[in-house]
């Protein structure tokens, strides 16, 4: 039997996140400021949720703003899955 910390996150507790090169953040298609996103990351962690994240970039490297957004998820300890294309967020 899996311990409670090893159980998969229910799909309803997963946010769909898009972060652009310029630092625009959309959570479930709603734009958020970095401060609001930070609070959402903490809420997700407390709820045992996770995030599917898509980086809207034309480059092979993430911008500083995109990295800052991803770091909020890492700092909160939120489980992440990377979406390869924006349609994966649907």
C-alpha cells in the first residue's frame, strides 16, 4: 500500500498554468500577478494539488520571468508536469 505522501494527486486538484517569456502567468486561463500566483502555489501545496505547466516561448531557453514563475512552484513544493504544447492544457 502507498503511503499518503506517495498517492497520486487527484486530477481535480491540478492547475493548468501558462507562463510567457514576458512573465505573463495564466492559471486555468485567468491572468494572475506574480504575487497572486505565489499565493496560488501555496494554496496548491496545502491542498495537495499539482500543476501542468506550459512555457509559451519561441526560444530553447526559458526567460528570466518564466524561470521566476517556475521557481514559485518549486519553492512551494508543488508537483509539476510539463506540457509540450499549449493544447495539452485543454
